[in-house]
C-alpha cells in the first residue's frame, strides 16, 4: 500500500506562503525576499563604499600618507557605515509605501 505523494502547491499557495514568510522575517529576523529592498540596499552600500574610498584617499593624500591605504580603510569604513544606513533607508522607504496605501 503506497500512498500518493502530496500534490504540488499552486502558484497562489506559493505566493501566500512567501508573503507569510516575509511577514515573519520583517518582524523577527531572517532574509529579505523583496527584490526592491535588496536593490535599494545594494545601491546604498555601493555608493557608501565609493564615497568612503574617496574620503579615505583624500584624507590620506592631505595628511601625506599612502593614498592606497586611505582608499582601503575608507572603503571599509564606508562599507560598514552604509550597511547600517541601508537598513535605515529601507525602513524609511517601507514606511512611506505603507502610508501611501
């Protein structure tokens, strides 16, 4: 006696499950499944890293140090700062979109 396997979930069931998962991820912890949020985070991190590298190079050059070390240290600092800033930006964007609805 072999049992039949469960049928594949429909597209609507999969979408509903994904939305439920995202609500848990938004309130507790977990990965963000929204492409738009991930693209916002990518843009903020890339821009922050580039700005940090530029500031680091400028500071190193002005203080007479090696500009390459300034670029590396500035890029790392910009990366860390923009990582935290990107979470804030996503929160603001989500709040604005929630108010518009």
